[in-house]
């Protein structure tokens, strides 16, 4: 406990001294690099390529993998939402392929 | 996580400790629940992260950042952070909770971000009242709502840009601020550096990050993020029967009252004898009146002791002395707020997976 306290105090002061004065708005540039290639890839199967091409334009495949098991109607509604509400440019035939793929690999009957 | 498809990776994103990765892109990171036992304030590097759209700037110069104030105002403004720092500063400790916190516990399950209970945090926010900014711009008589927008952009142009609006009287409230410090520090970029909106007592969807534009509207905002998304049933507790339709909806607003045990988890095994249970409670800004604990699954309740008060929007920590005899128990915790609202044993349900606030229970084995 004591050693971690001693360890953190100088760090906190260092960060405070460089970045800003207490109770003033920040100045200067903050830059980060978001990690890439993190998280699951689409499960293999017919349609995986289409899903990889169209879904991951806007979000990682994890957004699919974390969903509770959805049935065909629910997956169709999700794909329709992506196209109609969020404006994803997915052709009709690819959308049908993706719905079938998601229902098979990430769904329930 | 304790639900289907709950496998998650722990990973440290920039300026963050290892958090539960829900989706890497856009970044959606959940706070491991044990953090909430460490203290009443959630450290910046542990604070949850939620972005809607992946077009997030990864480099921001606070010195050149500007907030444009326009629309139904007498004078358009362009404010720098130095301008904000020269205005009266306000400090509020407030809970920031995602509308869909705990969505993964809904039954039947609903699609969406599958959060456990860690899409929330409590911080000390320092900034300037939106009211002071609006007064400087001068509202025109036809001002109806105030719309907030940040620097994040859609990946594809047709995707609706993220914008959120508050009624003028809400936006002019004492506890709606443009915050430039989080726990006394510049906020992590993923939490909205260099400035974010804080709407104390309201769900996090309104706490627009990287705030860059404040537009006063002469109408009720009809953009997707207000008119279609983040709507709740206009019913008591925002609940409806699963699958039901035909009810009116309203934009989500104030936080529902909640409480949690933080010192142990569901399924814990502890030693017999005197034990101190710890936890947190919060609500939408009336403040916590009482927290009660049950060791018999909710049949009987005893009052917990409320700890230091950091203000009506903050987590309120509580402790409970429990003399545990050997056996199997179901602990339950229930908070009641100063406005009289409390938690129920039966969870609500709505299709958005919003506003869960059921009485939490914890199976505990004492030996």
C-alpha cells in the first residue's frame, strides 16, 4: 500500500505540471492512436466475406459477435436498420446473404 | 460476462487502463465493476467509453479548439478554451451513466450495445454553465431547444451525425455545464477531450463529447438521435410488456435510482462473523434518502449507513454491518431517493434496453 502511494504521487504531479495549471482549461495537443486489429473476426461460413466487406466499413465485427442470439427476423431488422437508417450502401443481394450468414452463425432458429 | 455471447477481452486503450472491450471500433469500453469499490470517484483512466460513430479525431489541439454558438441567438459566438476559463467556473460531482447500462441483463434480450453494469462512472466535473454561454449569445424569443454537437463524424456520409438537444429551460439549468476538467485533469480524449457537455442527473447520451457546436433551435429537434433513437416508453419506470406496441414515447431523460453492492460479487464465498458490506447508490438528482440491505432475498430490510455526501448527483457510498452466520444467502440492496422513487424487484423491459434499475441481488455463501 505504502509503496504504491509513493509511486503514484510523483507521477500525478508530473502530469499536472506539464499539461495544465489547476482549475484552468487545457491547452495544447492530445494525440492518441486507437488500436487496430483488435477483437474477433467474423466466423467462417458462406457470407462471411460479404459481412466483412460491408459491416466493417462502420464498425468492428465485435458489434455482431456480442449480440444475443437473434432470429432471422431480428437479424433482418438489424441489417435493414443499417441500410435505411444509417445509410450503409449494401446491395440487395449482399444484404440477403448477410442476413442468412448472421442467422446461421450468430443466431437462433 | 454472465450472459450469452458475453466473452470480452480486457485491453488498455490510449490514456486508459485495461477495460472490458465491448467493441474496438467505435471504441466502447466498460469499467470492470471492482473499480467502483475503490472510491466514490471513478478514475479517468478507468471511466467507461462509448462512441456511436467511428469517425473520431485522434489528435485535438485544445489551443485552437473552438465552440461555435449559433442559431436563434442575438450574437453568434466562437469560444476558445481560454474564453471558457475566463468565465465563472462550476464544479459538480455527477454520475455519467449510459442509457443502455446493464442492457445485457434484459430478458428477453434486446439487440444493441451489450453492457454489463459498468457503463457508468462518477467524476468531479469543472466547467462553465451553458446558461452563462447562452446569456452571452442572447436567446431570441423563438428559442425552443439547444442542440449540441461534437467533432465526431459518421464514417459514411448518409449516417446521421450525432447531435443531442435539450429544451431551453433544461439547458439553462444550474447543473448543465461545458466541462473542461474531469477529476481536476484534462479528460482523456476518449471521454471527450478537450470539452464535453455535462447534464448532471441525465443519461450520458446527452453528455456530448468533444463539444464543438451549440445551436439554438426554434423547433423541437427532429434529428435521428432525438426523434428515433434514445426514446423510452412514456410509462411509469419506462417499462412495457415485451413485444407490446402502440405506446407513446419520449426522449430518455433523468437517471433512474439504482444501488449496487461493490465489496462482493454474485456467487461470493465469505467467512462467518462480522462483515462490512460496501456499495454505491445514485439517482437523477434528488439525492439518496436511504439504502436498505436484505440478507433474505428481499423479505426483510435493514438500513445501511450513508457515507460522505458529494452532492445530489454523485454516487453515494454506503456501508452495512452484517454479522454473517454460516449458510447460503441472497443479499439484496434497494435505494430510495429524496423524491420518493425507489427500485423494484421485478425488472422493467423495453425494446431499447434502457433504464434498467431492478433491485440487485447477490448469492453469498458464508462458512
